[in-house]
C-alpha cells in the first residue's frame, strides 16, 4: 500500500468528530471516503510515470530540432504534434487543479468536524467555484480550454470573466459526459450554476461564501443584518451544518465522477470491469449516506462478486456478506479487518483491478 495512503487511514481512525452532532457523522464519513477515493486516483497518476507523454518523432531531424528548441510547446504545435502538446498541457492542468482542490477540501472537512463552520464553508469556495469549473471545462471542451491556457489568455478563463451563459454551457457539457447520470437527474446546469455562482438564488453557496468570507457586506442581494457568523446562536449553527451536509456529499460525488472520467481520457482507459466494480461500491456509499436505500435490497440486486475486496497483506480476495461485521466496516467506515490475516483492508480507494491482476503475487 502507498505509505501516504496508509498514514491517512491510520490518522483517520483516531479522528474525533468533537464539533459535530452525531447525526452527521455518517455523512462526514462518506465525505472522507469520497475524498480518499479521489486522492487515490490522483496518486495513481503519479505512479509509473503515468503523467509523462511519449512523443514519437517522424524522423531524426525532428528529434534533433525538438531537443534544440527553447519553446517545446510552440515547436510541437508548429510541427505536426498538436495532439501531443494538448495532452501534455491537459495532464499538467488536471494534476495541478486536482491537487489544489483536494488540499482545500481536506481542510474544510477537518474544520467542520471541529465545529468551525464559517471556516469550513469559506474553504469550499475555491474548490467548488473555481477548480470544479476548470475540471468541467477540461472534460467537456478540452480543445477550447487548452488553447486558452496555452495562449495564457487569463482574461478569457478567469472565473469572474466567464459569463453565466458560458458557465452553464461548461457545466452542461460535463454533465453529459460523466457516468452515474441517474444520480444527477435533478442536477442540471441551471441548478449547479445557481448553487455555485448565483447570489440571488435563495440558499446558494455563493451567498453562504459571502457571509463566511466577510464580516459585513452591503451588496443589495447579500446585505448583512449584523456581523456575519459572529453571533450565531445554536439553532443557526446547526442550520449551517445541515446545509453543509446537504450540499457537500453530492458535490464531492460529482467531483469524483469528473475526476475518473478525466483520468480515463488523459491517463489511461480503465477496464469496464474496473469501472463497474468501483462505481457500484461508490454509488452504494453515496446513496446510503443520504439514507435513501435499503442496503440488503441494493446488494441483492447486484452480482455477488462486487462485494469482494483484495487484501494487500495476505494477497487474497475477501468476499463479504451483506450484514456481516466486515460489511458494517465497509458501510460505515473506510476499512474492515481481513478475516484471514486480521490486517486492515482499505475500502477508501479506487481499485484498479487490471493492476491487481497483473501483480506477480496475484497470479
Ligand atoms: Zn488479509
């Protein structure tokens, strides 16, 4: 197991949700779970030089000229390797934006479990207002987005300069391409736009971010009645915690759907069995976190192999039964104890079945 991943799990096991009413612990667990799934996809990009791109030159002269040029991207674009230049830039943007996004989400989740509600909401602004839109753009219209990035046309892609119509188009394009669409049937581009960018939309994140980031504001649609968040009574404090857990789980689930789709188009295409296996488990955890599912009924409808987890310590594939102790570990946490070797089997990671099968220990 990746040592950083192991460290993250061990640290998580000692977490205490001191500032959080118990009724939200299950959703906080899901948020950490999906955060770790995203992180595991991110770390996989780094393994085995997957972020590198191989360029095969058409002759030796091209190879020589490329090695002598000061502007690699310009040379690639002008000499018939535009597809390679696009993919190199796309990978860099994907990696950079995702890394930055995960840092903010991690800190927001850490803050809310300590009861620091204003801090946790303020920390969501950058990942869900900025980073998420760039991931959507990179997925939905990579050619257009990468061209702007390559030209350094920041006036065209700075979030505040992208008008409402364009933002909705970017969101719509991405929503059309992701898997698990059934879970986003109520989330069209209008809903996601209002939630993330519209000050005038009732209970939007944009209004909440404004309150979390400023002590007093005078804009008509968000005018403060007093110091924002400074004199919160207990009821209003709970109201904001409740708001956090109504919005963040589905935004994180949506982020996962984008991240894995981009991974497939930029890094490598995963096998259908890998996609089916991981999506089934992640979707279960998502709908279970919002309490809209009967766990036994759900898994009785799915092939039994889906509840199988590779143990990296004893190298066995552990099949678990619905309702077992192990199943409860899977359902409510991020790991369970292997019935054979008693070590922890981490379930908070994307399992690339093709890598597991290729490993010499698993032949
Ligand atoms: Zn084991």
